[in-house]
């Protein structure tokens, strides 16, 4: 079975500050990992994905995430937060053997303080 | 190109009534998925169509939920009769791959905005 745990349902940072959203996964097989973002009144949009190539993955809008197998983590970071980054972020996992399913975390709402 | 569209965006019904949610995937996408998010919790998989066939329906909560995809184009998800615990946001997603590749890896999943269901 696979699962993801997102630490912190709500994170607030100042504009220009570092964004760090935490995600830990559990998987008995090599995982594929994702970060999705949902802006208000929009569908989920893929930010980035890890598919067993480079462990440091760069995504859209300046976000990146690092796959750390020893820590079973896939934390999302951005060096400098922008007001437009305010949204809800979902970590997700699947695998070759999971066939149809992507397993999502419970989401982290990111707020940006002016 | 139009994205994944879902209708209605919000539905409010009373317990015991029936609701039908519709999803129009991106044209040409053979894979169609339904997910549900209840009360701010995790987004949970419901089922997966490949064209008109149900590839995996292991996430369907119970037999009050019926999903169809006649003709392999749009899909409907009917809840009958609705219960209070069915309230949540129902997301539809589609992807292009014809093969049973890994969702989101072999082809990006495109999500709709969701249909919010409120059961009173």
C-alpha cells in the first residue's frame, strides 16, 4: 500500500520568504511522486513530478522538490514566495504497480503575507 | 483546446435525492478518472475508465454510486440516493495514453475544476 502525509494543513509565509511544504511518503515499491497545486476556482495543476531520474526536480513557477529515499520525503520548496503562490498544494504518489491510482495527501494551504 | 469540464459546479440536494455529475474530458483522451475530496481531507480515487470500459472501480464507496462512460466520451457519476456523507468535491481528470501506463507519469493528468456536492 502507498500513502502520503503532508505535515501542516496550513502554512503562512511572508512575501519573499522561503516556501517549504513537507511531504513524506510510504511505498513498498519504487514510487513516482508528484506535487499538484489548486488555485482558487481552478482544477488541480501539475507542478512537478519525480519519476526515478534526477532526485532534484524542477517544476513550474520556480518550485522544486527533492526526492530523499533515506528520509522517504519529497518536500516542495521555492526560494522566494510571491503573492500569486497562494493556493492549496497536494503531494501525491503512485507506482508502476499501482495501475490506475494516484494517492493524494490531504493538502497544505499556503498563505502569503504582504 | 478546451480543458476538462465538469457540470454542475455546485449542487445542493436533500438526503435521499439523486444527483448526476458530468465530466467532459479533453477530446481524444481515452483515460478518465473520478476522484472525490470530502471535508478538506485527502483526494481519494473513485474509478478509472479506459474509453468506455471500467479499468478500476475499487474506490467506489458503495452501490449508491454509478459511473458510466457510454461511447467513451463524456462520463456521468450518479449518486442515488444521496447521503450526508457524500458531500464533497468530485474531481474528474483525463489523460491521453491509450495503454495502461502509470497515471500521471506516462501522460499528464488534466483535472477539471470539480463539482461541489452538498447534501442537506
